[in-house]
């Protein structure tokens, strides 16, 4: 009987921007948080909550696992630094280094199934680190831990679990809102700590009671690289990382569902630059100047911000007939395009400027 050779099917990475290729909002600049949270790398949110003094910085790093280690030639990693020592937190406080938010439309196909989370980690403080899996309402959570056995070296971390069962489907979103949150928690107060590990439970827990507080050391760092979510119990025996997109351009398109800008990739919004600027001319002042079509359909109608291009700024101003400080007005906003108008000039006004649209989860 003839034998048939079977080619292995590449694992599908469900985590967009898992190689941290894209940082559209900041383009590698250092962001420091003392409260609240925001996107840093595309698809990854960092959060700091509570009133105690904290200063956490995030930036793109070129320190990555070697191709001999991981089988993938990364360019960037995600670097977090604790600028001040935080020996302890109040009960309702927490610091989450990086949280990946999966859209419910993507989460639906893996709900109640077994998945494996793989990522490379490099922490300056050896110890036990908490990983959380959480629904959007914060009513269902799964807490587990990974161990950094040696300080300041890249180590592959892996977590395999079965996602919450269909009996709890009312707690999970299968639409264009947040379906699943997966994060690395640096430390949290007692309210969101739990000793019940490796099981689904009611409540929005973020960390294990046994977790190491790496924030206790001023200047401590933790880095993440090659973040992967795959269906199945693949463990760490599978070498090589794959992007969610088949090409780097497809990876960008996946990111642009949640955030897009007129600036070139590599140029942070608010930078003085005429590259990529939008130019329109209207017949009548105040009418819709033109329609801006997005490269990717957005998850939902986003928040649009306008920027002048002639000088570094973070204002909502465009240039009208060569004069700055004239506000562009958003007339119509949707998931595929926006329309813009302007007032304050006669004749045939020429409007020019940059824009961003935020549709993040």
C-alpha cells in the first residue's frame, strides 16, 4: 500500500501584531503612564490604576530573541520599565503591562475551545508573573502564572487552557466589542488577587497571590516578543512564530481595522510633515470638501482627530488657503470613510491636513 506524505498545516496566530511590528499611535516613542491606560503597540493596551504614585514607561525595543532561539527573525519587542519603586498597592489598584483585546467576532470561533498562548519574555527580575484571561464585563476570569527562572534573558513562556464553557455564553461577546482580554499583570491589589489558579471563576481577577512584584525595584524591566494565540494544545514543542497576516501588509491591514492615520508608517501623529497630507478644494465655502476613504473598514465608527501638517502640534487644526489654525469640521463619519468641510473663507478654499481615526477596543 502506498504511503501518503502529509504536509504540516501552519498554525494560525489569532493575535494581531504579535511581533509588535506596528506602533502607529506613537511609532516607538516612549510613553509614560501614571494613571489610566492607553494603546501603546497596536492592539496592546497598558493600564495603571489607583491613586498611589506610579510611573510606568513603555517603548518599542530592538532587543529580541535570536532566530536560533525562536525560529523567527523579529525586529521589535515590547519594553516596559518601572521608573519608581512600588512596594505595594492599595486593594483596588493594579498595573497591567500589556493587555491584548480580541474582538468578539474573532473570539467566537474559539469560545469554549482549547488554546495555547505562547510568548517570549525577558524580565530583569526573576520570579512568578501573572497571566489573566478575562471577559469584557470583568465577571469571568482565569488566572495562571509563568516563571522567569533567570533574570535578563529571553525565555519562552506557554499557557494552555480551555476557554470558558458554552454554559457561560451570556457572559461573552460575539460581536464587534471586546470578546476576550489576555494580559500580563505586574501587580494588583488584594481586590483583584486570587489563590484559585488554572480554573475559570466568577469575578474580574488579574493576578495570583503568589505573583512577584517586579515593580518593587525601580528601573525594573519586562519585555515581550512574538505573542501568539493558537487553537489547540500545542505547548512549546512547535518552533517558529507566525504573524496573524500572511504578509506584513496584511498584518498592517488587520491593525488598521482599529486605528488608521494619514501619516506614513514611522511618523507619529502630530509630527510636522507634508507626506501623506490630505488636500481638498471646495466650490462653495462650508460644503463637504471631500470624502476620505479608509484603507481598511473600521470595527465601528471611530473618533476622528485632525492635525495641521506645517508644524508639530496636537490640535484639531488644518491649513486653509495656506493659513494655519483653521478648524476642519467632520460632517459624516462611518466605518469606511469620513467627510470634511470648512468655514471661514470665500472663493475656492483649499484645505490640507492630517487625520487619525481611533476604533480600538
